[in-house]
């Protein structure tokens, strides 16, 4: 009997080990569970103080409101793990949205054309960010500070700051207003970005390289890794995701406007850092980022429901972000 | 000798500066220190020896206030002391000079010496002239040859270290702790450092000198304390002991026997095969017409002073530094290395000089580090095959006997020798055609060093051509089939095993070539 049971015990323990490792990979990252505790505390506080907070509709609302930040934050996680920063994401979103809308109104009114134009423009801005950062060795803070300004300017120039109306119903359904398996599509696209991010970062060869490049760029170079290419790819991914966010936003508002989401890059970066990424590179995980962005979204939502004035909201939000980072720091 | 003379002149040998009595420290389940005693008297250089993991670093961290001891007492000049912070330790007059220096590279020597203690005028303005004068006066008094106006970042390593020591002595320092100060110095630079230490001890400062180099112990220390497995393994008066007894204490008698039985084959081995790697007339900004060949199965040493171009030869072969002219051949085929990835594809591997900066991602696991150069080999459709990666890492950990809990341990938690084994593990499988090693045993303890020599010999026996750079001439003579002397970015001479038998002779040769500037090219037949 014992001889029969022994292998089973071993097998099940390794299986549970593997499950534990998976959980560890996805949830914990490098930090303790403070992030999730913080999120739960936030939920409890708002539930107790506002009768409207605790409802499915409101949670779907939070989900919808955080999609833009969450989608881009997936890309930003890669960039920050690679020891870089991308300040241009909000401007890239605006420019990509304009490109998508213009492509549909000028070239062909097909959602595919719009999607390619939006994603492509985002990826292109990311590519330029990456190439300037790695080939000319300019700190990405400066490169993307420049492209923040340039992309926003271009977005405004193409139509002389006028919005571009979108009329394609399929486009609205796919990116903005439809549902997929009962989930509103903006949330579905967020999930897609998350899953792709998790696969790329935690299971793919690319993720290994990103961690190595951020953890120790010299050691990565000495191990034969093309650190410039890897870094550039992180920027391209972030740009493309800003493009995806642009599709979602423009499909929801039936138009692309050049002045949207100004300053959103700060929410994105805050979400990633709250989620446990190290600004010094080499550390971070996608699910942490999701929770980081949910915390920011929940804060926005809860403070509105409590009737806090919008200037005060900014103050409270900023203070809570700093406090949370200080609290979750190792 | 001069130093011990000055100590003998002191009337009270019992006046101890530091008395550590029965210190114990536990980290989780690991007993890092058990009942450790250490006494340092004024004006003494007290060497502290032991393998990595023997407890030296823990003891230093307790003395410098980074860790608190679990039990035991520390007395400074007869008064009990407790250090709950580095600041308290510093107030008590203890200064630690770490391997990684704590200087601001963009500031001048004088600015660094008086950092935080600048002579001030009203409103916080710095009295620049007074600052310079004070720094100069202090250095003059110590007799340390440093230019106070020089930017620290522009100084050679030894001079930075001297600045660091001078900075430590600037305050009211009674006990100076030096942690492997010579690990990256050339022999001339070591001389300068020893002079500075001598000047400090003559002022009555006590010195704890941590090192792996036993010859330095005999040169500079009056007493030696050896730690083994976190406990005292003996304290010796240096003049009354010898190398053999120290090694004995460090590694324990049981492990000495196999090391002693290792006999160095004096005869030159012959290599009938063609070279696995050859360079002819390779030049770039740091190299001028390097001619070099490495046979299959050969261990070929590069001897030279720091800055001679020996590291640059390895970097050029590994594709990190472009070759502007000349030709390289790998197994007879011409090849121009364009990048590290290109070199790795050709079967070239490099164990770089600085394992912390170039070799390892310290915050990542052993498995992540070992698989780093060959990530695509552990993936299918771009996805990591975690199990295959761990299998490879586990095998490497076992084969190289890395002391760690498992392949998922963080590299940061390992001792220096075990970290270096992990760097070797990166290139262990498949066997590299050419294995480039830059200072493979720096900061590695005696026991791990022997194991690394074993790894290198095995690589050569399995058919790799090994090219090794080392400042440790004993190491080169012990390992190498041929040794090339590098001077001013070129091969001044290649020696075959047996031509030179002791390090003294090789050292002499290096000095001659270096002094003459242009060594005569005398390639001897292999």
C-alpha cells in the first residue's frame, strides 16, 4: 500500500507546488500582498460610505473607466521593467485616434482600416521612441517628453484641432459599445491586453529578456542579448497598446478628438508603480499593474460618488497614491 | 618589520582597541557566527581570513552597525559598546572601507574628503580655499600622494581607494576595516595602498584587514584571525606562523589532503590539432597587431598589468569591441565578431571580469541567470519551457556544486565563489569552442578556487580552447599550457609551460617588458 501511495503523494505535491508557483508568479510578484489588501480596504471604505458604490453596474462602470489606463499600463509595465519610461502615451493615444478616424473617413470606411491605422500609428510612435532612446542613447525620459509634445501637436495639426466624426457601426460594436460573451467590449479588450501581457512577460522568451535588460543591462549584453532591440520592442508594444486604447475611446465617443486624455500618462505610470514595478527596473508583474489601475479607477469613481469636489479629488488621489507606494514598499 | 617594531615600542600590549567577546549571530536557521572573539590593539594590522561564508562579512557588518549581534559583547578601548546603527559605529571611531567605494565620482578629491564637513561661510557658502588647504594639509600629513583637485572619477582605481581610506581617516578614526582592498589592484598599486595603511597605523589606528591573498597577510599584518563556518579557527602571530598552517586553518585539515596531492605536470603538452581560435594582426583603439592562437584543449594565459590590453583582447574576441583590422579565425574559418550574440553563436563564451556588473543579474534566480545566454534553447513557439530550463539549471548547480538551496535561489544570496560558479554555469552546456575567462577567481575563497580550477581544466579536457586573463601569476602558471605576456595592447612574448616555473620570475618578466615599453616580439614555437 505504502509503495502504491508514495508516488501519488509525490505527484500531487509537485502539482500543488506548480499551482502555488503559478499563483506566486501571477499574484505576488516581488512584493507581499499589501496591494490586494489596499484594494479591499478601498472597496470596504467606499461601500460603507456610499449606497451606490456596491453594485454590478457601478463595477462595470469602474471597469469601463479604467480600460484606457489599464490597457496602456500593460505596455508601460514592460517599459518600466526595462528601466525606461514612456511619457508620450496619452499624446500617442490622441494621435492614433485621429489616424484611425481620418483613415476611415478619407481612405475607406472599414473598421479594419481604422484599426490598422490606429494600432500602426501607435506602434510607429513607440518605434521612434525606442530607436531614439537606444540608438542615440538619449534617456527615454527626454525622448518621450519630446514625443509627448510632438504627437499632441501633430494630432492637433491634422485637422486644425477639430474632431473627426466616425460613422462606422461595426467599429463602434467591436471597440466601444458591443459585448463579447456578455462582457462590454472595452473590458474585453482590457482582458485581452492583460492576457497577452501575462503570456509575453511571464511565459515568453521576450519577458525573460525584458527582465534581464532591466535587472542588469550589462550582464544582458554580455549574455548576447540584443538589449537595444528588446528595449525598442517594449516601446513599440506600449505604443500599439496606446493605439488600441485610442480605438476603444473613439468608438465609444463616435469621434476622435485631438485634445483627449491630457495628463493620463501620470495615471498610467502611477498604476504600474502602485502595482509593484520597480522604477529601477527588473521587477514587476502584469496582475499587479491591473490592480494598480483598478485602485486608481476605484478612487476616481468612489470620490465622485461621495460628492468630493474635483480639485479635492486630485489632492486626495495624489496623497493616496504616495501613501500606498510608501506603504507597499519593501 | 618596521611596523611591528613600532608596536613593540608601545609599552602596554594589553591596551586593546577593540575587544569582541563571544559574538553570535543567527539569520533564520543559519548560524552565521558562533562565539567569535577578536582583539585588535592600537597600531596593529590584524588580518581576518576565512572562506566566503565563514562569517567575515557578518562580523564586519556587526562592527559597522549594519547588523546587531544576538549575544556577546563588544568593547571599544575598554568601554562596552553597542551599535544599533552605522552612525553609532562611526561615532565610536570605526570606519569601514568597502570593496565598492562610497565616493562621489563627479567631485574632486578634496570635496570628497570633506563631504558633509565643508568649512562654511555665512548662508551655507563653502569656503573653497580653506577646504582645499585642509584637504592638502591632511594628505600631506599622511604622506598620501593625491592631487586634491583631481576629479575622483578620473583617478585610477588604487587612487580612488586611497581617497576612500583618507576619507575614513579624516574623522576621529580608531579602527579602520578594509574589506579585500587589493582585489582589483596591480602589484604597484598594492604597494601604494600598503604605504597608506602603514601611515595610518603609525598614528595609532588599528586595522582589520580582510583578504583572500595569503601573501599579503605575511607582508602587512602582525596578527591573523581565521574564521571557519562562523567560528574562530585560530588566532596567530604572523611572524610565528606560515602559509601552510593558515591554509590549514582556513579550509580545515580534512580538505587539505586532496589539494596537496595535486601535482603540477611540468612538461609541456603538445597540441597536434589546429588552433580553435587564432588572431593575426588584430588592431583597434586599444590593441595593436595582436597575434595569438588557442589550440583545442589548451589553456592559454594572458599576463599583463591592468590597462595592458589583456581584457580588451577578450572583449574584441567576444564582439564587444570591434576589430578594425587584422583577421580572426575560428576553427580555421575567417570570422569577424560583430556582437556578443554573434560570438555566442560561434561557440565563444565569456566569464567577465566583474561578475556583479557584467556577469549576473543579482536579483534574479540561478535558473534565470544560467539560461540567459541561451533563452531560445528553452522555448517552443517563443514560450519558455520552464521545466527544461530548471532541469538544465539543476544539472549545472549539481555539476558545479553550487552551494544554494536550489536553482530558484536568488543569486544575490550566494557567496562570491558560488556566484562565480553560476557565471560558469551559463556557459557550461553546450561546451563552448572558446572559453574566455577574465579574472575567474577574484574574490573567491580558497576552497571554491580549487573547484573553479577543476571546472576550467574539465572544459579544456572536453575540448574547449581556454583563454584566461589573470593578475594572479601563480594561478596562470598552475593552469596554463602557454602564457602570453601582454604589453601596450600587443603580445610581447609567448611562453610555453616549463619555460617559467615560478610567479616571481614571471612577475619580473612583466616588469621588464612594461618598463621597456616596447617588448621585443619573440613568438616561441608551441
